[in-house]
């Protein structure tokens, strides 16, 4: 295992330091004696102060002080925040320390002693003179110090130093999670390495990381694993200022771990976190930073390398000023920046390299401006891919401009006319301060938009002078209210801000919106949008407001037409009921043209339904959800058809085939029953119909069935019975009849001398076919009557009916002759069963005996 830097490597690094960047001194990182606040405008920090040594810390560089550090952070958590003071000493962190302050909304400071008034020396590789040191010894599988869940965190005047006896000091030396404002101020990271997947020296997750006046000396990660010294993932903000990243340091015990493996980059910017507050910006600020050559890419912004927890929000701005890069000799880039809306690089130097791809490489950038960038030695290429929209290069030094950007513009001016530097000088001259990135970019764009027009440039200079002369506030609030047509505030309107700052916000329950903390130097377009609404005016423009501005809008709900035509497939269909339901309700009836229409509010949920008695429609209804435009709904109505069907049966429910079934009424049809006795008619709905069965020799019950205003399928059954047949002598109408006592055929007297019955009357035996034998057992369903020449009807009492032995198909019926027939010479006899009447047959009567004694 490599434990020390080889002496030859050290000598090489020393030569690099003196020959290449000896002009940058460590003195620039010495903190002023007046401590700045934790955060501009921040609330006061909890006054609780705890001392690391009070928790048992030894500080001899050997004893494990990790538990003491853990206990001290626990104490701050219990107190709701405060300050941890780290006295002078070397505190070995052998045990991982992790503290989650979630749900406290606390602020914590971890502070060492004031550094030595004079650092070790004036060289760029010298340390910061911190007297409070954490010696990291947790190993490759653990994070040394993890702090999470704070509102604000400040770590200052501390050194984190590695162990020269090992390769991996920790998986991550300092891990910061879910901290809105995390600052490392005047901190030194020396000789630290993590060569494991996902490792780093400083790792910030879903945090706003600001590194100020710090030094990273001789630190290492793995370019093969794409791990970097500072790694930002799912980040809120990144700011690195007045900080240096050097391949080595000047400590006598060891110089560096960088030569064990070059990091992918000193500073890696991954995927930006989704925006919580619509007015938030995702910005990367790099000011006065030195990047040495011992990495593959000095500064990288490649969100595509990081897709967890998701791809991330757009990067609004990468602003670089005063960057000095010794570009790698490993074939990489000085800076590689991708997937940002705006990149602005000014007053920066790229050099040293003998083997590199590009000093500045840009990929998928919306708008990039490079001003006064010196790209020298072999680091003399500026590159932009074809996904980059616009690249503007101003007064810069380079050998090759390899740009496939959709728009590439090169601007060369006299030094005094440099649009970017002119703006800076005016701010310094009038306000005595540097312009903020947004201010510098806005005014520089104003001048660049003039191209070579002297008049335009003069007008812009006057505008800048007037703006600065009014001593504008650095920021302002743009707010307003959106009212509906009734004058009420309209909630949930999407309000977009574009121009100098891009942001979005939704109106609250009273229709109010606000964009706070906007740079007063800028051009802003406010555009409201809400589905189904029109706005007046559609947008408003605010330029260089200088103070808070109020911008109001009116909103009108759109109206849309739902209409259509109902036909029968050929011609319009009148009398159709069309109903509207849902957000609004209404009912109309189509006229002769079959048309209908409704005017309704946009955004509603509606159902159109068509109906007409006895009609069915190809589309009886249609739903419209979240209505966003005029709609047409046509329908075709067809008169419904139904079936009238059933079965005709005979005795004992046997199917009766061959029967005729007649349909009369609105339609006239005739059908013949099939072998299974069934029949069916398909007819138009709404009509009146009568169904009548018939078949020679049969009587039916019921005789017919009528359906009025037919509104559905109907099933009706008929039962057919064979008509009884009274036996008569062949070729005559004479009934086959016998005196039941003497078995003698007629003529018959009304009385009998045989005294067979007490009443003395004659009983006749008649014979009939097709009298149901089962029914014959119940003589009440069998009727026999006689009719004389005067057409008088005489019922004959039936005393017996039954099958003839050996001739079961033949039924004998015993009847009594009535006294009323005494004056008749002959009678017509007929038999009926359940309404089915037989033929008539004659019997002769002996009149001489037709009286009772």
C-alpha cells in the first residue's frame, strides 16, 4: 500500500508550485479578525456554547475523540442549536460521527480557535494556520462526520487532515444533508483521500453549500469512479469563493495523496434539486478560485452523471469570475459545463497544460458568455456542442474556437469598451461595490444587444448611469393580484416570470402573488396563465424598476359551445330531447332541422344525452371533462324494433307446428309455427298489435293477444286444442247414438220403460273423438247441448264420459234427454270442451211418447 509520496514526485510538485502559480498567495485566505455573521440577514444563533473537551476529547491525535464529538453534537441538538467550540489540538476521529437535527429548524456553528496570525508561509500550497484539527481515521466504509437537517450550518477555522499511513481516510470526510445554508469558512482539507465508489472529501446532498476562504491541499478521489473532492448532488445552491485546490501541501510529515489517483474533478456539480419555492434559483457561483492540474476536469457540471433521486431541475446560472486553472495533462478539460440555461465566465485564466481536450467545454447550454478568458499553452481551445443555443466570446485569448452552437458571436473591443468590464467599473465607481451576477449579466446583455451601434451603446450607457445614480436597492419585490370578472381574487393562477430571472408562482386563495428578492437591474416579463381563462393584459413588462412594483391582471372565464344535429341517418329528427348535465344543466328539444346547442363555462364537466320514445341512438350520450374548446356531438336515431314471439302448443304442452299466426295492427304479418311450435315477428316500437293463432280443427286459448304502444320484446303463448268430433253415420248428419239401457239406436223417446233410473228418463250414449281423456274424467268441462228446429237450445246433462274399452281414442258420453224437447221431432246435438265446439249431429225423437205420466 502506498503510504508516502515518493520524493521525486514531491520535488516535481514543488517545481510546479514555484514556476506556475507562485503569484497566488495564501494570504488571500487569511480571515479578517472581525467574524462575519453566519448568514446575511439570518436570525440570531442559539447562544448555547459547548466545548469539545468538556465531553472527554483528548486532542492528542491518537485517542479516539469521535465519541466526544458525537456527544457534543447531541448536546447542541438537545439545546435546539448553538456553537461547538473546538479548542487547539489534533482530534482523532476513529469512530464515525453522525447527527441529524431534523425538525429543529436549528442553526449550528462548529468553530475552531482563531488561526495563527501568520500562516506557515506565503506560498499557495501553505496551509491556513488553523490550530484546531480533526485527524480522519474512520476508513473507507464510513463517513467521518455527517451533519443533517439544519436550517444553517457554519464550520470555520478547522482543519480536516488525513492519515499518511492509509490510502482511504473515509468514504466521505464531511457529509452535509438537507441543510439550506451550509458554509465552510476558512477551513483546510489536507492530505485526504477516498477511492471508493460514491466517495468524496466533502459531499453535499439537497443543501446550499458555500465554501469561503478555504484550502484543499493534496486531496484525492478516483477519476475512474467519477468521484470528486467536492461533490454536490440534488443541490439547492453552490458557491465556492476565495478558495484553492492544490495537488499538494507543505506539511513536513507528508505532502499529498493526489498522486495516488487523480480525482475526476476538484468541484463536481450534479443534478439540481426540484424547486421548493417557485421564486428560487438553482445557481452555481465560482469566484476567485484556483484549480490545480492534478484532476481530470478542474470544474465539472454534468447533471447526467447523477439521476438520483431523479434527474433534477434546470440549472439557471453558472457564474464564474476570477477562476485560475492549471488545466490537466490527462486529456480532460479545464471546465466542463453542461445542461444549464446560462453560463457566464469572465476574467479567468486557463493554462499550464500540455495535453488537454479544451480549456472550456460547453454542452447543451442555453446562452453562454465568455469575457476576457485567457486560454494559453496547450489549454487553448474553447468548445461548444450543437445543443448549445448561443455562445458569445468577448476579448478572449485562445487558439481554437470549436463551436457548433446554433449562434456563435465573437466580439473584440478596446479595453475601455468591453461591455462586461464597463459595467463592473461603473458599479465600482458609482456604488463602490461589485455588481451581483444577475446585474452584471443583465447590463452586459444590454450592451451586447447593440452590436456595433454607437448610438445604441450611448443610450445604454445613459440608462446605466441613470439607474446607478438613483442608488437602486439591490433587490425588489414584484407582486400583484389577479381578479376575476366579479372582482374577486382568482386563486391557483400560474404566474410566470421570464427575462433576467425565470421563476413561477401560484396565486394564493385571494389571488395574490409575489416574486421577492429580484435584482432591480433587469428586464422582466410577467405572464399569468390558468387553464380556461383569458387575461387582460396577457402579459406586462417591468424594466429596471429600482423599487417594489405592483402588477395586476384581470381574468375572464372562457365560454364554449356544445352543439350538434340529430338525424335518422338520412334526414333531421325532430322531437328529440337533448339534456345537458354536470357543471350546468339544461334541456332542449330538436326542431325540424334536428339541431341543438348549449353555451357553457370552460373547464366544466358535462354530459350530453339524447332521447326520444321508441328510438335508439348510435351515441346516446357523450361526456366532456375539463371542457377546453367548442365541441360537436352528432347522433343518429333509429326507431327501435322489438320481437313478439312465443309458442303454440297442443294437448299436454306438445308443440303445435303448422299453425298460422296472424299479426294485425300497425303492421300486418303472418307466420307459420315451426315444428317446435314457435313463431316470431320483428316489428317497429310504439305500435298497437294483435296476434291471432289459427289452425283447421283447432281452437286456441287465448283466441288472440293485443299489445298497445309496444315498448319492449313480448312473449305470448297459445294453447291449441283439437275440436271435438261427434260421430255421425257415414255420409249423413245422423248422430251415432244408442239408448244406454237397451243399446238400441233412435228414434228415442224422452222416457224409458225399463225403470233404469228413478226419473224414468231416457239416457243416450253418444260417441266423440278428440275429447281429452284426462279431461273426460272430469265431466264438468264437457258440455252437450241440443238445438231444435226453432233454434232453441237445450243443455243435456252429462252423467258420464270415458274412453271406450279397447278404443281409448273414442269417448262415450252419457246424457239425459230434457223434458223441454217433448215437442221436437229431431234435435241437433253438439259437444264442447273448454270452449271447443264439435260438429252437429241429428237424433230423431218419438213424439207419441214424448210426455211424462
